[in-house]
C-alpha cells in the first residue's frame, strides 16, 4: 500500500464527496478540481498538507494540467470531461489517468458506445445514427427501419432523461417537437425496448483486467430520473436473471480499457432476455446502496481499482436493501430536510445529504439507504419513506410497495403455504393464524403435484428468487406435493401430512417423510399445520434475533397456559374440571 | 430538523473524526477545537463557511469560550476536558453543553463515578478511596479489607491501563513499585474481579431521558489495551447475558445527566453476574463496529441525541461482527499500512485509518471492522486478520480464533448433531459427511433425554447464544431427544428416527413426528441423517445466497448422477447391470 499516491478527481459533486470517505479511511490523498471552494466533495476531505483543492471548471485544460502536476493519478466523477486533454496529459507522461481517456471518450458519445458494444456481441436494442441537422425526412427513414415507438437520443451530454425524446407516432408535429427539444446536438435513434424492468449492475475492473460485479439491482424511474433502487434484483418467476445480468455487465466492461468502477444499465424483457442500455465510466446512482449494503462500496472499490490495491468483496452484507433519492422540489431546502428527518425515524434507514447549498426542482440533494433482514421488512419501511417524499402519490407508491391486505397473499412473502386441494384448506388455516400472530408475511395458494404439475414446478423454481425462506406444503393420501416441490427448490420445505378418508393419515405421513437421500422434507405431525408454521418461524428466526426472542416468549406463554390449567384443576377439582371439558 | 445548529467538539482525534462523517451525512455543521491544524478530525470536515476549526488545547478556557461563541452546542470526544469552564459557559447561557458538565466531572474521577453508581444500586466490585499521598501502611489497611489481588487505580486521567497497577501480594517492594508507577495522582483501590469475560455496552440517551442500548460486545485486551471486540456477545452456556448487560448499562446511564452516547464497561463473572467497571461519556472504542454493523452508528446516534433528533435504531444489521484495533508498533508507519493492506484482501473487512501523521508504539492508528453472515465465517477471517498484526503470536490468537480440527467439534458451530447413545453414531455419521462437503461448521456430541436430562437441557438452552442455527437429533425407540430439545430452544430441531432392534423404526418415527401443537420437530426419514444434514443446510441457506447456489448445484449433481446411470443401463443392458449391482 502506497499512501503517497495522490489522486486528482475531475468533478466535486456528490459522487466525488462519496469518494472522499473511503479515501480518508484508506489514507489516500485527494485533490479535487471543480468550480467553487465549497462544493460537496471539497467539504469532506482536506487536500494533502501544503496543497489545496483547485477552483475551476473540470473541462479547462489549464486546470487539468495544474491538477496533473500535483497528482500521481487522475480520475473522474463525471464523464462530461475533456477527454482530449486527459489523453494528452497521459501521453506526455504528466500523470496516469483511470479509466482510460479513450474509454471516457467512447462512452461520451452514446452512439459510438452502442456501436462498440454491438460489435463486441453485447445485445442492445436496434439503433441507427441520424445525419447532422436531421430533417423530418431523415427521421421518417430511420423510423421505417426501427418501427414505432422510437427514442430519439442526443449522442452526447445527456443524463437524467434530458437527452431523450420518445416518438410514438410518425407525425410532423411530434417529429418537429422532438428535434426542437433535443436541440442541435448530434442525434441517433433507438428502437423502443418494451422492458418489464430496468436493471443495473455495478462492475469494478482493475488494471490487470480482473472484473468483479455487484448483485444486480432493479432501478425505478419517475419522469426519467432514478428514484428507487432495489437490491438484490428480484425477477419474480424468471430464472437466473441476477447472474445473467452480472455476466452481461462483466462482459461489456471487459471490452473497455482502463480501471475503475462502471455502472451498467440494462433492460429486462418479458421473455427474460437482457438488453444493454448504457454504461457510465464512474460511480453511479444505482450503486449508492453499496455503501451500507455491501462489504466494499462502489466508491472504495473505484479507488482500490485505480490504485492497484486488492479489489474488495462486492457481496451484499444484508439480505435486502433499497436506495431512495432525495430530490429538490423547489429552491426551498425545507422539503429536503423534512424528507431527511422523516427517514431518521425509520429503522434501517441511513440519510446521506450531499451538502449542496442550493436546492432546485429535480436536483439530487441526497439519498436514503435502507437495509433490512427481509424483503417484507424492506418494503414496509420503503412505503413509509416514499410516503414522506414531497411528491408522494399513492398511484406511484402502491405498485412499488403495496399495503398488505388481510386474508390475501402478501406481496413480499417469506413463507409460502401450498396445498394440493381446496379440501386441505381447513387443515392448513391454523398455519395462517400462527404466522399472523407473529407478523410473518406469507402467501397461500393451491397447487397440485398431480393435477397442476407445471404450475407446481413454476412455483417451486421461482421460490428462491421471490424471497421465500420456507414452504409449507400440505397433502393427503399419496401426498407427493411436499417432496416434489422440494425437488425443484433449495428453500426448506415443510410437509404437513393431511389425514385423508382412509388409513388415518399414515399413508400421507409415510409418503411425505420417507424421501430418498438427497431431497429432504421437514415433516410434522398429521394435520399439524400449527407446528409447520412454528417450524417456519424457527427457520426465519435463525436470521433474526428479534424473532428468536418472540419464539422464546411464545414457549413461555405455552408453559404459563398449562400452569394456569394446573391451578384451575387444583381449585375446581378434577370431577368438575372434566365436566367443563366435555362442554 | 434544524440544519443551522452548529456543534463544537472538544477534541480532534479519531473519535472526532468519526463524528464528522455522520455530521456531513446529516448536514450538521461542526467546529473542532484541538491543537494543530491537521488533526484526524479536522481533515475530514470543513467548518461551516466563513468559520474555521480552532487551534488550541481543548482544556484552555479562552479557546473553549471562543468555540462556544461560534456554536449552539458543545460536546466532547474525550472526557479529560475542563468541566469547570464548560459548566460556566453553560451557566452564563453562552452555549448548551452535552453531555452535562456535571456528568463529565463525575466520570473524570473514577472513584466518585464508582461511588455514585454504587449509591444508585449498580453492582460494582468492592472499592475504597486511598488518602492523599498514601503510605505503604495505608495500602496495607485497604488490602486487609479488599483482599488480594487488588487493583490500585488513579482516580483521574487514566486510560488504556496507564492508571492501573495490580497488586498480587502485600509486599513492601510491590506496594512501593505500584505507588511509584501511579505517581502523585489521587488513588483508590478496587478488589480484583475474577471475571470470565469483559463486556461493553454502548448506550445513547437523549435530553428527554430516552435510552437505547446496542447489543453487548465482548472486549479483549492485551497489555491493558483493547485489541478485539466481538458483537454480539456470545456468553457460551450462560443465559440472557446480552439482555442483562444491556439492562444494567441502561440503568447506569439513566442515573447520569445529559444527552449523548456512553460506553459502559463491565465484568462478566463465572456465576453469570455482571459488575460495572466504568463509563465513558462519549463514543467508545468498543462501539466502532457500529459504523458498519448497526443500523445507526454510535457516532451518528451521539449527534442525534445531543441535537434532539430522533434516536436511530441500535440493531445489528449483520449477524456477526468484530473490530480489531490497528496499533502503532514503532515510529514507523510501515507496519500500520501493512496491516491495513492485508485486511483489504479479507472479505467483509473494512479498514479505518485515522489520518495520524505519526506512529508510536501502542498508539491507536486505525481499526478494522469485520462483518459476516455467521460466527464461523467471522472467526475464520478474524484469524487471518490477527495473524497479519505485527505482534501476532499463536498463543494469543489460538484462544480467540482457533483453527478447526477435522473429526472434532468446531469452536463456532452452526449445526449441532446430537444423539441419545453412541450406538446411534454410525447412523448419524452420514450427516457429518454432508456438512463437511458443504463446509458447514458443526459440533457432534452425545446427550440423552433419559440418561443425561440435565446435560440435554443445558445443551438446548445454550444453543441460541452459542450461535447454533439447527440441531440434528437422532434417537431410537421412545425417541424423546428431538422433542425434548425442541422444548428448550428456539433453534429449529431436525429429528432423525433411528431404527431400533424391533418395530422397524416406526416407533422412533411416530415418537419424533407426533409432537404436540406448539413445539415443532422437523422429522426426516428413518435412519436418513443425510437428509437431516441437507435440511440443516437449506435452513442455513435461507440467510446465505452463496449457500443456496451450492444447494442448487448439489441437486443438479444428483440429477447428473442418475442420468449417468441411465446411460450405463442403456449401454450394458439390464441383465449385466443388475449383476454388477449385486456385487
């Protein structure tokens, strides 16, 4: 570890600010270049002794050269820098630059970026360049090939939706409006990708070309601005999306030169395929949760990568996390501070204000990270946080974090209760009462090993990715449901033998408990769905000290209940007691 | 939330530095008073615009008054401040001070602190003041009442063992040496507390008197300096120590005035009782892990408490955490940086360097936080980190983080395998093979419901606090072991019915599976300890995505094994195949 390597950062906004913290932790000296003496990043780390942060535009040649003179290495917190000067600085041997200026330049032009990725075999939506100063006719020609809707996009200097204009129909007025909105920047057109989710993956790459990805996240936008980010990605019934998204992001970043962290945005299509949207050569808003939620944050890994320090573990250290942006809603700071203070009462919420002295509508003023032991806990708290946003609306929040409804399946269940037939429902209902008492979110449905085999397989295979941690399966007679479900999932399956009309339930018990070696089913007593629920709660309790304490209190209450009966028995005498029992 | 309240901090060392980060996150302006312009705390947060940090001793009246003029509230990161001046400043209405100067003064004198706590009913070791300039005779008198060994302690300005001198025998030479070592400070004597563990609890208290404690931790010292801290406290076989330690710490802090975070150190005695040792009225080394491991760090909660912001959740967000101090070993910075770099390759390790420009032997230069999904993972990584310390020695490390030994119980097992009799061992051994294959740490022992009932109850009751997440219990015939163990623990119990000499194992199966409502046992097939182990792994997998992936790979390998047999069957024909099977 070389503590003397000084890093210069082009850009002194919130991303730079979040780089200063790991820099301080690792003893890495930083000098920041940006206009202003009190920018977000300059507030939170003094420059090395006898130096100062630089006050000037991060696109200015003279300032970049001045910074290069004082540093061993330059990096960026924004891609809209002067790539030419960075290249010269590196070529002249003045200073190393990471990621490579060539990569920054390639990424600055979204059309060239996409062309590069497509050429390397990375799947992207169909796209085409538009000529300079495109006419209506040019647009019509392109749309003929790409179809509608189509996105007209600025090739450069576009972020937070400011360089995108969707075109739904090929009408003169809409085309003119789009071209006017986008101004006289170079443009390209992209076929509309009818995605079901937007997905992002942070990837860190060191100079030796080693890449490590973080878990994929779901990103949720409103008015083209990222508002909520959920980690890890839950892709519902789709298999392996997280792993495939990471592999794709790693592949894309491997085609680029230089070291650092990269944010890779993708579209998840209805058929489960992934299309790459764009790459940012720097820390990214969709990786802010990594500060609390992962072993090593995207910011620390960026510094480690560019300085050839060992890359840190990208693993989540919590089961479930979210990030919520705090946007300015006007020039007033009040709504920002109100949102922040509301978050301070939410367990697991961490407020990050960026130290910006002025608020503006839609300006990123801070963010909140939320961590939780379960998805259910996460979405409960997420709902509270979203309701505290100045522009909260139920129609926006309900699809993200719905309110649970009694007697219906929870949107983020930890336990699944399934049964082969609705005739098993009365036997299985006691399990719901127990789970309700402990406040455990669950879902309940019917799926049969013999009558709906495909549905059963789909249910079992999606259990892990939907966040289930235990499945309670009730069945009678041949009772194949628990064992078959256990064959298709890694989630622990608890089997409840249901007493059928003959054989006293022994048939169901034997069918459930005598599983072949390799596929375990946790079997409970005949018709005893109460114990199945309590077992599921004990399983959840292994990851929750609070729940373990509740289980201990429940055991105590059972003891007290029996002791109460002892007392009644002694007071009443057994003759009277047994009479009362008979009633 | 009032962003305009400026906080002045007396002291600009590492504790102040760690306060700057949450201050920046919450937009709280800080001004720091300490000698030097580049102290650890001054490096990591600019003072509010148009102000500057103050350069001067935090005991100087003029500097404190200067600080008070610029701030709304003063607080401390060290208790050796000028409590008189703080009291005047507050009395004159110049500035609020938190925690209250009276509390700081009380705590500064360890004898008065102890007297106060004892008077409030807080259990402490027997102690007695010594007269000013104590003679050998004075010491002998006190020792007659307190016994040996006895600790002679400086009442003031003592930390990291520098104010303590243990006296094993009442001999002239030892007494003289002790008195000389302690110098001419006021002294008191304390009976030696033969503790089994040292325990610490961080407690935050707001102005309304609301207190919240963090989970108790075990602190490990070497040469009287804190080296390792483990969270949460695992008190082996002792029941409820964590909760009792928290209750005691909360009670002690409730007797003090003012708001802020308090570090409470305790002794855990062999009989499970707790004695309070001392309190620090500020963030404390035993709470550094809270930055990564808890929802709200001790530093952020200190700021929230003194500013009347909502107190944050003190819950751990990870199952297991440790803190390892990085001490200077000489004036050279190299060993410090080497330790830090070694930690960068350990998953879950976070390096915190304090920005001190000079190293000294035993100086606190930084620390490492380690978080893990399980104790076993934690101690594996802890061993690596301790071996990388410049003064590493196996005799010091082995008792803390021993190396696992095959065929013997792991020191930090996740799964317990128990059986009623050694005759069950052959039936239970397949479970060990499966757990070995998955790299799951486990213990194996014999305990019988009928022959060693007390041992069984002790085993079951300590399971949660020893970190077990599943118990596999094998038993035959009457087979009471799994059910009885399940009655005494909240850990999921998996029952393996062992086939006894009669009834084909059906007796064991029925005895294990037909548990009364309220106490579940997860029953697997007769003699099928393989499935019991696989079920335990599925339970562990609910908290570990990596393990879930391994379970899925295992299922795949089973499928491939069968498909391999299909191929052989087709190639050889079934006549030949069945002949080979018979061999």
